[in-house]
C-alpha cells in the first residue's frame, strides 16, 4: 500500500480539534477559530483528494500513523465535501449561532466525522462514530429524548458489532483483527454482527421505523449543526466501508429487504411531508426521504445505483446545507420559526435568499441542469434495474418531495407580505458569497457532471468488485440469491 | 444554446446585484432570436438540399457509468424543424410584445430570464435525439410555466394555482421518466436518432401508455385538464406562448415523436384516441360557460388539442403537424389580443353600424331543458374532474399524511410535543395583532 506524502488525515482531524479547544476557551473569537479550523481541514482534504486521484484506485496509508487512517476513492471526496460544508456553515452562520459552545461542538463534530471517514481501524471507526454523536446525545444539540435514544442505540449496536467482529477475527487467527482492510470477504462475526451493523445503520440514517428522531432533532436543536450532523451520512458510509466488504454475499442476500425498507422510508417521509406545516420538519422529512434514496441506491448492487448514491450524497449534503442555511437566516431575521400555514411573501424583501432556496430545493429533487438530475437519473436506473416494482416508488417519492418543497417555497416567499415584516434585509455579502458558491457548484456540476460522476464511479467500481470477487464464501447459503442479483 | 446562455448570464449577474435596463434586455433578446431564426432557416435549407431525413449532432455522452450512458444527441428532422422554427419565431415575437406590455413592471427582468429558460427547454425538447434528453427540456418547460403562473405573486390566487399546476406536472412527469427507463430496459437505448427502438406489442403498450400519461399532463388532456384554466393567472404574453403555442403542444409532439411505438400497440392507440375525443367534447362544453376571454381561449385550445390527439392516434403524421402549426399561430394572436377584446369589439360594432348579430345559440338548445341544466352545471364545474382528482387522490393522500404524523407523535408526551415547538411566525403575528388591538 502506498503512503500519503504527509499525515494529512491526522492533520485534517487535528486542526479542527485544536480550533475547537480555542473556540471553547476564547468566546469572542469563536467564529474566527471555526473558520480557520474548517479551512485547515479543507486544505488537508483537498490535498488528500489530489493524491488519491494521482494514485488511481490505490489505497493510501498515512505515514507514522500506525495504520489508523487511510485514504481511497471512497472517502477522499467525503473528507473534502464535509470540510467544505462545515467551512460554509461557519462562515454564513448568524452571529447568535456562533457562540463558543455551538462553534466548538461543530468543530468537534467535524473532527469526529473526518476520523470516521478516514478510519482504517475498527476501534477508530467505532470511537469516531460515538464521538460524532455525542453533541446530540449529551450536549449541546440535545432536543427531545428520541434523538438521544436513536443515536444511543445506534452507537451501542455498532460497538457490540465491532466487539463480535474483533473476537471472531482473533479466534479465526487473523493477525490484524482491528484492521478494516483485513475484513474483506471473511464474514467475521456472522449474522449477529451483520444484524447489529444494520441496526446501527438504520438508527443513524433514520430508516423507518427509526426515523422520527431526525425530525425532532431538526425542529428542536440548533438547525445548522444538526444539518451538518445529518449530512455526515455515516450510515451509508458504514455500509460501504464495513458491511459490504465483511459480508459481501450475506449483504447481497439481505439487501433486497433493506433496500425495500429504504424505498419505503423515502415514500413514507415524502407522504409525511405533504401535510406537514412546520418548515423545519418539512425540510427534515425531505432530507430523510432523499437520504433513504441513497441507501436504496447503495443496496441496488448495480454500478448505476451505487454511483448514483455516491453522487446523491454530494447533492443532498450541499443542497440541504443551502436550504437549512436560508431557513435559519430567515428565522434569525424575523426572530421566530416558520410554518407553512399562510403565504408570508418574504420574497419581496429577500429575493436573493428566495432564489438560493428554490435552486437548492430543486437540485435536491432532481431538476435538470443541477447535479441532482444526474444522481436521480442514476438512482432511478439502478433501483429499477435491481427491483423494478418497488423501484417505481422512487420517482413517485421524488415527485411528492418536489411538490412539498414548492409548497414550502410558495408559503415562505410568495404571496403578499404583511406589515410587520418591514425592515428584513436580503442576503448579506458573506452569506451571498457562500450561497452563490453553493448554487454555482450545483449548477456547474449539473451541466458538466462527468468529472464528478467519474470520480464516484471509481469508488462504485471498488464496492461492486467486493461482490464480484469475495475472497472466501463462508456464507455459501446466500450464494444463489447473490448470483441471481449480480446477473441483473 | 443561446437562450440557455442568456438565462445563465442574466441570472448570475442578478445574483451578484446587477439589473440590466429594460432596453438592453429587449434588444439582446431580439438579436438572439433573430439569429436563431436564421440558423433554423439554414438548417431547413441544408436538410432540403442534402435530401437526408435528419441532421444529427452528437456532443458525446453527458455522463457514463458502466454500461449506462446518457447521450447528448441533437436531431433536426422534418418533425422537429417546424417546432424549432415555431419556438424561435414566437419567442422572439413575444419578447418584442412584452417590451411594451410589461414596461416598468417590477417583474420585467424576471419575465425575460424565465422566457429564455423556457425557450432553451422547448428547443431541447424539440431537438432532442433521445427520450433521456427530452426529459431535461420537458422539466425546464414545466418549471418556467409554473414560475410564470405565479408571476403576480403578491396575489394568493396565482400562487395557489401555480402549486396546483406544479403538482399535476410532476405527477405526470413520472410517466415520461418511467417510459425512458422502460425503453432502456427493453431496447437498451432511449435514443431515436437511428429510428425508434423496436418493441413487442406488450412492451409497446406499456411504454405507450406511460408516454400518454406524460403527454396528457403536459397538454392538459382529460382527466388533467383542470390545470389549464388555472394557468391563465400568468401574464398574457406567457399565456400566449405557453398555452396557446408551445408548452401545450409539447405533449402532442411527444406522441408524434413516439408515434411508431403507439401504432405498434392497439391499446395505446385506442387510449390516445379516447382521451383526445373526451377532451375535445369536454372542453367544448366547458368553454361555453367560461366568463373570461383567456379561459375561453384555453378551452378552445384544449378542444383543438383533443382533435390533434385523435389525429395522432389514427396514425396521421402531417395532418397533426399542420394542425398544430396553424393552431399555435392563431391562438397566440388571439391570446395577445385578449386584453384588447373590448376595444376590438367596439371597433367592429362601430364598423358594422351598430348592428352586430347575436351569437351564443347552439345545437344544445335542441336538448330537453333538464339535460341542458345538467350539462350546464357539469360544464360550470369543469366536468367535476378537479373534484374527482381531489377526492380520489389529494384528500386520501392528505389523510394518510396526517395519520402518519399522528403515528410519528407516538412516544412523545403532550408537554414534550409543546416544548419541541418553538414559537412560530404566526403565533407571533397573532400576538402582535392582539397587542395592537389592545
């Protein structure tokens, strides 16, 4: 395995941690610490992506890091994407959301999530998973009991699964029982570990019936950090990084059920959003629905579906960051949260924020000319190819999401503004530059998607290779079902 | 590409804070569509001179994944060229008309930006060489249509009607997306540059019916025709170009493009004829009870569209194309003259010496009175189709959604639910009003 030129992942994790410590102790400079911390992580992640691209399909280990972190085509993009999202959110966050507590916790979340992406070790992955959930489980993003319970179950399930896998690897004589690279195709931990990993994924991603905590967290918590937390997509990442490599044949046999569950969640959340009136909840349900599509794509076991899912992660992350940001900026301007009961006519005072909102929203639901169209196209082809009947739910769910989103846009920004709304300002320069960057990225990548799609195709190819050539097949009882699915 | 580039340029400049003067916008629009008209004329001439059936341009693949690729193929043949010409000429004319009509309107720039996006979408639909690419233009046309319906967004009516139209569009677009996927599945391509893919009877029926769903939605055929009168809330120039000329005929174009698939299936052909016939009858009745000029014209458009659908279902090719071209031109003129209708009437009245014959007596007067009353009520409610869709789809969906919301609240105590809800903008407004009212 080749090496990175410098311990860049450790640096990408360490810089935000130091910045978090600074933010916690130096309240008046919290935003500056946040910007510097996220910018440092972004630079390191960009360098990692460049080196991974130059290495063409190889995994790059870190020098002097004892095999804790590794970079490859799957995680390099996520590292950069997450760092950029955090940077954008810290820059445009309204002043009241840049307290030492919230900024420090956001940087801590960034460091933990980057650790999970970069982990080459089960212990590091497990620890990062738990640490990234801490701001929602204990403080300071805590809402009602459901987010705490959902995430606690998810953490517990993952830790127990890791314990079982490690014990199974040690008893199987594996010399590196903690290494992710040594897992491939061994089915360590058997069906118990597999089931626990799936429980961890279902709870973390908010797949039905463990979905309600995402709505609660978005409604009651500080919305921008919660949005960042949801956009980590660590559930999907765990699936691609641990579940498929360790259990290639078992996963192929079990995925139709999980995939159907994901599509059901997409439809469930879409239907829920139709009559929902609270703006934050509507957005949370849309994110939930579109995130479930990601899982459905990963589980389709087709290259189109997996690539679509990996591209859709980018779309969902960027678009929902834009949507939640605009919503939060509007809330701060008016001092209250919004409901979609009446036409508020805010677009009269904030036309640019309205345009940012509608472009991000339409990208989320796959409008042509945005990157969302490419990812939706690939997802629909992938899911319809793997299971045509249930795959039809995906375009139906997307259509309903589009209707809910346009309803929310209409209620917030169209109609006659009421008198008490005088004095609302449109996007400030720092907000405008970040949101314009998001819109330009969504549109430019949508018009010329081949570069991003190719980048993700390499990762999708690596994942599908795991199914096509599992090292051993201790789970031979699943082989017939797996072969049938691969032949599609 | 030129309209798309104009849209991107003006939008980007606006986001950065620059608003171009009206004169600049209209002149650029005039030059671009004049040049586009010349290019379309050149394409027509080169097609005629070469004697080929089509001119195709391949821009490579938009993106490729494994065995799936999204080809960017443009095609100008004898079917698409008339529609391309219609688009550039009419958009150019509407651009000039709107310079006066919307002069000093606060939404002047927004109208032109959306007009360019619409022109780009329509050109992509008509020049596309595959169903995948048609979807791209199709959705752009739909989106601009909705945004222009809500053009006067300070009124509640246009905004509500735009949402209604958006829902119908998105629901029917599922048909086009699924049909494109099925073509990939059955024939491994959705491209028709080298001829339409060959399908078996069963496959052709399935694909044809999904295409019919998409076409019926876009062309406002039964049972989706309720959205067209609602779409009249937009400014008159956009009503003219969308619902008199281009957008409304996009569904007919889709069916003409896929006519070989439709004709390969008796089921699909019969369905097209049936829907066209029903629409023609329905809109004729409804049109007689309309109280305003634009809605009357919309119903008249629908009646003609129904006849065009019947012609397509019967296997005619040139007849529906000529019908569409003639209808689009006449209807655009009528829409543009609609705001001056009273003025026109007075002129005609004066020219005839004040002796205009009464109109409005039709064959339905031969029907018994109870039947006439029943027909009148049905026509007033637009055939109860909106009520039907509301009762069959919308209300059950809303009830299901509210039921699921109750399911999601299980486990939350009342106090937790209340603590979970921060004060909203409406509670604040009510509180403010309470304070003001003492």
